[in-house]
C-alpha cells in the first residue's frame, strides 16, 4: 500500500485525490493547500485524511511514500526537488517545470535518488490515445504526413504561462507518445488580448526530420469548446474528436494515389480514394485512474513511467521554443 | 441585356454559365474551352450557345459585352488583359492573378478603359458573410480579437499553386470584406507530401495594426471536410460553420471581463461570461447569382464592384507574402 | 432511344425531366402541365421539348414510348390508365394510387397490355438503401428486431392526403425492399392542426408475422428536418441518417446477450455488448438517375421493375390501413 | 439539519446520497441495501454513515427525519408506507408505485400523517425543463400543437416493468410539469425481444382535451443514445436535445400561417415561416441537487413538492393505461 501526500487541492488536485483513494494499492494520507477553505472541502469529502497549509509537513512526513504535486508550474521544480530529496517518489502535474533547465535537474536528481518521477501527461493514459498509438505502430496509417490539432475553449486564463503551456502541452505529449518523432524546429505565433497577461491565442507549427508536420491551435477565448485532431497518413487518416461521447476515433480509408508515369513529366496525376470509415472500440477507463495504477506499479516494481522525466523535458523544450518564437512573430527556433 | 462570353468550362465555369443564363439582364452567348468534350457538354445543356476551342474568337466577338474568365490562375492576366483591350468588361476567377504586379497592371488597364473588373470572390456575395459584416459593422461583437478559420478537405490538388491560393484565398476575401482591416505582416508554414508539387498543407498567421490576429488552416489532404471560422470579439463571438444546412452563423453572447482593481497589481482578475446563443436568418440566395446580378448592375450603372481589382490585389499580395514565408519556414514577411 | 413524355412539372417533375434528359437511352420529347408558367420554365431550360397544357396530346402522341406521371395522387389512376390504354409504358409518382382498388386495376391493365409499370419509390434506387439491403440479406444484422424511422420537416402540407401518404410512404417502400417482410396489421395515430385539412402529424406501428416491429414518425410541422432510421438486429444494428453528407450508414457491432442458465428462472440475465462502428462506402449515384436507367432497361429488355405495381400496391394497402387506424385513434387494422 | 436515511444503494442511490451529503440543510446518517458489497462501497466513501442490510432498522431509527427510497418499483409502496407510518418524510424514486391504487393510498397516508411525499421526477428540477416551462407559460410558443420525444439507448433491461416505466416516465413528468395538460386517452404499441421479459421497445401516443398530441418513443435496444424532444407551438417551436453539452434548448421562430380567404373555400393556403433560432442560457445546477434542496425546504416550511404524490399518481395512471394498450396492440385506453 503506497501512502500518498497531495500538494495542491485546486482544480486538478481533487481528481488526483479521488483516484489515488479509489484504486487499490494506494491511499491518500495527507493533503496540503495554502487556502484553508480548500482543505475544509477535502476534509468534508475524506474525513480520515490529514490536511495542512504547510507542504513541508507533508514532504517530511515519514509515513508518506510518494508526493503528488498539483500546484502552479512555477512551483513544480522546488516542490519536486524537495520531495525527491526527502526520498519520496514524485508525480508532478504537467508541464513538468517552468524551464528545461529545471527539468533536467529533476531528472538527474530522481535518477540519483532512484526514485520514480512521473509527469502527469494524462492523455497518454487515455484508451483513445493508446488505440491511436497502436494503430500507427501497426502501420495502419502508413507514413504519417501531418498531425493537426485544434484545442480551444473559454478560459481558464492563467497568469504565469501562456496558453501553449496550458493546452498545447497535451498535444505535445500525445505527439511524443503516439509518433515518437523528434521535434527539430518550431515556428509559433500568438497574441494576448488582456494587457500584461500572457498570450491567450497561439498557433504552433512543429517541424521534424521527415515529411511530417504538426500544427497546434490553442485559444482561451473561444465561444465553443473544440478538441479535434486530424492525423493524416499515406494509407489512412484518423479524426480524433475528444468531445464525442462515443466514436471519439474515426479511421478513414481515404487518401491520394500519385501516378508518376513517364508521360506525366509535366503533370503529376493525383487520384483520390475514399473508402469505408471505421470507429474502433477502446478501453474507456478514466485516464487518471490508469495513470494512478501505473504510478503505483512503477514504484512497486521499479518500472520506468510511460511519461517519465525525459518525456516531460522534451515537452518543456518545445514549449520554451514556441514561447520564444511567439515573441519573435513566427521566427523559426531550432531545437 | 448584357451578352456574356465564358472562357473555361471546367470545374467552376458551368456554375458561372448557369447563373448568367438564369438571371435576368444577361445571356451567355459563347463558351470556350481547350477541351472539345467540355464544349460538347456545354452544347448539350445550352443548345443555343456558341462554342469554340479558341478564346480569341470569343474575345473579339463584337456581340459580346463582358468576358468571364474561369481558367487556371496563370492564364488570368493575359486573358483579362486581352479582354479589356478588346473593350470588354471582365469577371475573373479568384485569385485575380498569379502575381501582385500583374494585378496592378490589370487594375490600371481597367481604369483607363473604363471597364468593370470584378474578381470572383464568391463568398463576399453570400448571405451569411453579408450578415456577419452587418453584425460587425453595427458593433455587435465589439472590438474584433481574432479570426480563425479551418478550411480543409480531400483534393483537388493543383499543380501550379499551393493550397493557400486555392483555399485560404476565400478567408482573405472574407477578412477584407468583413473587417476591412489591413494586413501588415504574415507568418506561414506548410509542407508538400507529393514530390515536386506545391504545398498541400499550410498554416497562415496574419498580423494587423491592432490587437487583431487572423489564422487560416488549409489542407488538401484531410479525411473530412471542415469549413469553420471562429470570430472573437470583445462583446460577442461568432461561429461560422458553412457546412451546416441551416444555422450557419451562431452568435454567442460570451466573453471575458477584466477587472483591474488597485489590489490586483499582481493579479489580473478575469471573469467569464456565457449567455444566450442566437442564429439569425439571412438571405439564402445562391452567392454566385447575387454576384452575377451585381456584375450586371456595375456594368449598366457604372458602379464599382464590391470585389474590385483593388480587393483582388490585396488578396494576391497576402498570398505572395504567405508563399514566401512558407518557403522560409514561418519567417515574418512585412507587407 | 426511349421517348418520354412527362405529365406534371411542379415540385418533382423537373427532377424527372432532368434525369431522363441526361441519361443515355432516353430523351424527353414532351412536358405537360396545367400551369403555363411552369411550361415556360420547362421551355427555358429545354428549348427543344414540346410543351402543352393538355396531357391528352402527350398521351396520344405516337412518338412517345413512355409516360412519366408527376401529378397529385388523386389523378394517378386516370392518367396511368389512359397511358397504358394508349400503349405507353408508365412511371408513376408514389404513392401509386389513391386506393388499393385503383392500384390493383392498374397492375391488371399493365399485365394485359404487356407494358412496364414502375412506381417511383426513389429510395429503393439509392446506394445507401441498396447497401442496407445487401447487409441484411447477407445476415450481417442477424434477425431483425425493429425498424424505427423519424421523417419530419416543415411543410409541404398537402390538401388531399395526410402526412403518411407524403412521408411514411418512403419508409414503407424501404421496408418492403430491404426486409421483404409482409405487414400483417397497423396501429396509427395522428392529428391535424389546420381545420379541414388532413393529418399533418402521424405515428404508425406496423406488425409482422415475427418478432419484428416497425414504427414511422412523420410530421409536416417540425422546426427541424430529421431523416433518421434505426434498424435493430440480433447481431448488429444500423443507424441510417440520410441528412449526413457522408457516413449516412453506420453499422454498430452492438447488442445484448441473453443468458438463460438454470438458476436464472427468476431472473433473465442480459449482458450488453458494444463493439466497433463501421461506415461502409456505397454507390452515390443520384437515385433518380439509377431509377431512370432501370426504367429504360425494363422497357428494352422486358424486365420487371424493382418497384413494380405489386410493390406500389402493398404500400398503398398499408397507407389505407393506417389512415383508417388514425381515424379510429390507434385501432388495430389487420391487412 | 434534516437527517436522511437512504434505502437502496444500487444505480441511483449513490447520487441521492452524494447530493443529500453535500447540500447544506441535510446529512445522510444511514444507508441500507440487501447487498453487503454495496454497503462496503458506501462505507468507503462515507465512513461516518451507518450501514445495514435491514431497512427496518433505518425506518425505525428515531434519529432519522426522512427516508429516501431508491429500490425497484415493486417495493416502493411497502417501504414508503412503512416510513410514513413511522412518521418519516418520504422521497421515493420514480415511478411512485407499481399501481395507481398503491399511489392513491400513499397520498392518502401522507396527507393524514402530515408528512412530505416527494416523487423523484428529477427532470422537473432541471434548469432546461424549468426554462421550457417558463417559455411556454409566458406564451412564447403560442398554442402547443405537439410534444414528440425519442428516448432510446442500449439497456438497462429491467425484469419487472417494461421500458415505458423506465424511460417514458421522464416524458410524462415533463409533460405534466411543463404543459399541465390532462391526458385523456392513450394508444400504445410495443414488443419484447427477450422471451418472458417485458417490452423493451414501445411507442405511446397521448390524447388531450385539445388539439395537442404527445408521442413518446422508448427503446432499450438502440445502438445509439438519443434524448430528443420536439415541442411544436403555433408561434414557435422548441428542440430539446438533452445530450448536447451546451445549447440543449433551441427555440425556432418557425411555423405555418393559414390563410382562409373567401376564394379559398376549396383550397387551404398554408404559408411557411422560418426565422431566427435562439438558444437561451439556463441554470445548470445538477437537478438532483435542486431537488434535494426542495425536499428539505418542503419539510422545513411545510411546502407542497413540485413533484408531489398527485403528480406521481397521474404519471402512474398513464403508464398503467399504456401497458394495457400495448397488450391490446394499440387499443385506445381512456383515462
């Protein structure tokens, strides 16, 4: 039984507490938050859990095996570092850290401490995303031509990071997990509509060492919520609409055929192929539950998390590059 | 009765012939195309229309008042110039020309000849787009924060121009007409998945002299067709989904409120407001019919077209800049 | 080359004229309508076609091989009978006749004259419906449990027949063609909201000699258009949404499993199975074009139409029974 | 502080426990269920709550003010009667009872005991339904012409009652609350696809003392979930799609105009009007939370519940009539 302490009981913390309470193999023994009203809420739901406004109490608590960090990104590094130093395993909210440098230091620390460091890229534990990876790795889509995601909604504006750190971070994790391709350069643009606030609208193009291109459209000021990714392959294509109650993944047996016959030197002949569409079933377990079980398994059996520090760091590096590119109005930033 | 000659009876030509045949005030007297099988088709539908494989016959035909050009973009300049020189009014398919220089020369020619030059930016004549303009000009949306359009489908790949010239051209015309804002710079990215072919996927960000940003996502290799534009204003926001059979325009009384009270120096307080949604009725006349009637009106009454040469040229200038930016992987091109 | 005369150039007649003009194997030589303005329209589109306000001229025209009747249902019998007596093949709009008795007499006449009698149940010639029949006949769905259709929109109110004769007629034809099951009894309800007018809202339940049930919901007073049929089978189920631009047919590998183990005497254990969904491609030729070609083929090669008089009569018998049941507020009418 | 005991911790019980735990004004002190594993689950979530397999313990517990009954319908009468006799207020799951006779006896008992009897017709407490009632009562829709609901999904098959008692019950409550119209007769049809089980597909038509008609389509064997009601009025019409994440209610300024001019004795002239669509905002509080607060308010302030015994009884009477009509294949049953 892994004993868990959770730092931060704001927007996401309650989901973490609920899942680590409900799965077998772990129990939540302590919750900290700076706001006493949040602790009151935690207490009303989990009367047996200890609560404190001082996270140090939690980090130094010898009863606790693992610390879950669900606080603003600027605090991730210090909290995770202290927890690792105290010998705790760490699950840290995404993005892993505010800078790539901080991320590298955490990875190093975790390795030297021989502690598990898992970054909460929840999408990687979603049945739909696992199914997409499975299809791509089995070659169903052929060569991947593009990944194009729109992820927009109204709010929640953040004060310390721009919208890419809040929303594009999901696509970066999905891309890393599903395609395993290395981003070589980024061009991004964006704007802020609230003065002195970070960009609330942003567009990123990612380049790779292949004919793959990725594009991510994120926006905190949209009248409607959209969660739509198109993945184009040379054989088949996927539409991933995360807001559909069912049939989130649709696979289209659709594409082009290129006919380069001798007499077509001056003319590329392109044919179009549209075939059946297929929506496969997949595991609909709550992603965070699967992640909680995976974290416990990694701790108990010394496994490497699917969303380990290295992956978290790769994501942060792209976010840093994108933020820099936005400031320079689309300038290509090489990674 | 304006007598019309149509050059090009391929994909779009038949729609032009049909509309100029059916509206009162014009009749189609001649159609030319290089392919005799296309002329056979035109003849079977319109037995009274003259057909020819030689467009010169049509341009020099003294019976003809106006020439409609529905051929590949690379031929627009020469055909339009010849028609103007022969004293004909000209309706030319979008994009107006292959280069801004050609566009400027056509404008100049038309002015000196005192002939009407109308660029077929059909969307400008669509009831939905007119309604959007009306709402924006009445101040319903407040200050416009962004225009974000996704316009993707499978095919038709073109050989001479990239996907922005085929699809983004529509959004550039809508932006010009609806917002009347001047594009100051462009950053664009894209890729081609067929060797030696133009880019079939592209992403453009447009900058303006204000806090407006525009983004256009175009793709010839999408498994599904999407025609979705979000227009965010400080008061209200619009979702324009052109594929909906009804309710193409939805207006959301949704947005943010920014509270800059003295004690919020370190914290911007943003509130969210979601209210009613409203889908107004609008004129559902076929856009091309409205455009045909407008062209006739401009000829008969010496009016300036809503989509005149200047507008066509502004669009071409952005397309040129975007194409240049794509080649330089997102580099900002100032207009 | 089959020479066609078309009686009635109102709502549907233009579609028939267009298709019989465009397919190879037939030409439209004459159109009649009581309204001269409709004939003017026909003339403007087809300058070579003869027009007349007197359908007798058309029926007695020796040049004409086949008469297409697109007039109100109350006139079908007389017009079709006259045409058959004049030795013409007949394509008659659905429903075939206003009464079953009239239908039986037409069938008899056509047989004795050895002329083709085709009822224009257009849906039977639609690629989607043919695909559904193919799937059901191949046993893909298992035993069919139910057919449940909603077919509602605003207008067009008819003066002589209730909404079942206008809208449910389509489902009755689809059911007849796709399932080939004999309706044994009908219970129907409905109401009229315009005084002295026929019912504009109606609901029909059809019973069969099996555990199949069919239900049809039709309405001329709906704010939105719906064309949705669910077909439940013991193995798989189909959703047929005719308003979708693509993916009109979706096949769900979904259902229940019944476990009647000894200890379940007092408890039926029902399990639920939800699997993949699959949207097959099918022929997207315009149904009326396929029907026109089929009519020509039947005439030329002495074939029996897929929608022959017997089928048309079966549909009329159900409509008569439903109309009677509606008047008696759901009373079961046995066929 | 109202002390609540909950009988039944199956499918719906947990939602009741959660809401009565979280609202201010009540606390859940005891939960009973026949299955000890369900009690274990309750205990793990609410460690302070007493649990028992014997509901008598709970009913006779002097600490308890009100009993909430979330058990199969056949047990409702006995449990509610015992609770009332023990002086408890009662909230009973819908449908209120298995027969109208039982319902009448409960109402009588509650009146004589002066105890609150609330039937859990949750939809009545939903913001969307309250908004629809408000619009109709304000005359926005004009005279109501029809209510047409489709409520289908896969499962959960029940063993003791047919699908109307499980699904149509919601529409009957909505109709009663929103329109306040008295059902005068019912014609219903249905079928069971599992031998010896109740009907899993059913269709009901309800008649009223006006030109209103209502129709309810319910099905436990549908491949897709549908929750769609159309409400047609003489002025406007509503589409209520409960599965939409937002814009559940759409109001269409659409309808017909009837022109009975003198010369139209032989012809009813019907015009069609399609105007704007409008999706109003409404309160999105969880309906069960609003219901829990209402129950507490009724107890504390002696108010009559919006879903009192009389309403519950009216619904049961229609369900009884529909079940009888189904057995007689659509025969009209007068209420």
